[in-house]
């Protein structure tokens, strides 16, 4: 475990990502843009732009905002299969790391390796972790089901040490981690760092709508729900898997609570029309706020640099409480 007086990245993580502190920005689709990624990297962490479902023009615009800092781009892997040229676009713009989630990374691993970039794979099971390591991932993100957006079903506390024990590459913890206590706990579990999304959703540099950021600061993890509702409403054909999209509850999730996937698809056009109108008017009674169970820990809209500094300070305090006492 790191000494309480230190909170520097491990030599492995530093060597791969050139970060000073073990805090990574999750590549939240449409939220983690270039400005937020740059701010996290400038604060000593490592920022990922959320390449998401492959909006080429959006990605081009965001890549212009990170010149001069180390950064990465994260893709939803099954969507990248539909637009594989975006991988080269990200690397040509200087991305030093590529993060792939939810899909087969093998078709892209060779290109990432050949370009001399760091391949990061986000996994939700121990089996996925072993497979990703065998396929050449340099870093694994072990993502628990508490996280916002899509995730698996295992809890972070049990998943992270299981993945650490199963592989020989650095592991980063994700899912329900939004302050320094979560960072300290992750280091104690054997992870070399953390990846946070909800913690930065309300950051000043986030692309989230101001009303969404404000509502997150008032929310609780008790207020989250996981379903296929907004994937259907967004017209996204997610592959089969125990994913579900974790969001804050709102009027639309309450209206469709308990609806089967078949029922949601039967009302797809209605849901898509509702969501389109909600987005146009920034009505978050209908539009989603994609956040995780760590929502209780986000209480203010702050610059990303402050969020990183507070996380590190709280982690130091937490680790200091575990340090042996003189004469103890």
C-alpha cells in the first residue's frame, strides 16, 4: 500500500501513461470532451475523451482541445467496428492510449500496438480480464456494476482484487469511486489507480448541460436505476449482455419501470420522439443523466483540477488512518 505521505502513480502506470497521480477520467460519451480530458491531465491525472458511438465530427472538434498534454480516447468497441477509421483519427491526433469497452478488442489490438500506443481494456468479469490480457491489453480497467452508464453486474469491491489476482498487467478500479476514500480503498485492493466518471460529470469543464450538473449535485445513489430504456430511446442496438444503462431516475424511468425489453422495443418510436423533444428543451424529467451510485459524493460543480486535488488529499488522509501508530 502506498505511504500516506505519497499519492503518486505507480512506476508501471506512470511508465505507460506518463501521469503523476493515479486518477483517470472515464471516457463518458458526449460528456468527457477535450476540455475536460485536458484539465484532468493537467492536474496530474490522465484524461480520456469519450469517443462513444463514433461521431466523427464531434471527435475531430474535441481532439483539437487537448494539444500539448497526454490524453487518450475511449471507444465502445462494438460501435468502433462500424467506424474503424476513428481509431486512426484518434491516434493521428496524438492519443497516447486507446481504451476499448464492450466488445472484441482483437481487431484493433495490432493497430494500437503498431502505433506504439497503450491499449487499455475495460472488463466486467475475471474471464474478460484474462482474455483481454491475452489479446495484448497493457492496462485493465476492472469496472463494477455501481458505475454510471453501461457496466456489468459484479460489485467493484469483489471484482477488483479478483482481477488483480488473475492477471499480470496493471489494474485500474472503476465503478462507484468518486472521492479519495474510494481511491484509497482501490489501492488497498491491489489496483494501481482509479477511473472516475460520475466524479467529473459535474466538473466545470464537463459537456453535461448545466441543469444536469446541478441535478447530479442534489442526487443520491439511491436514485439510480439500470435498464435498457434510454438505449431503446436513443436507437442504440446494444449487443446481448448483462449491461443495462445506469442513470438517475426521472419521470420517464418511473413511467416505464418494470417494462420488458420487448415492451420497450414495441414503443420504440414513441420513446425516441419523447427523448428527442426532451433533449431539444434540456428537460431532464425525460432526458437521462447518466451517473452512478457514487452520486451522493458529488455535491458541487468544481473545476476538474480541484476534484483531483480533493480526491488525492482525502486518499492521503484515509491511508494515514491505516498507518501504524508509534509504539502501536
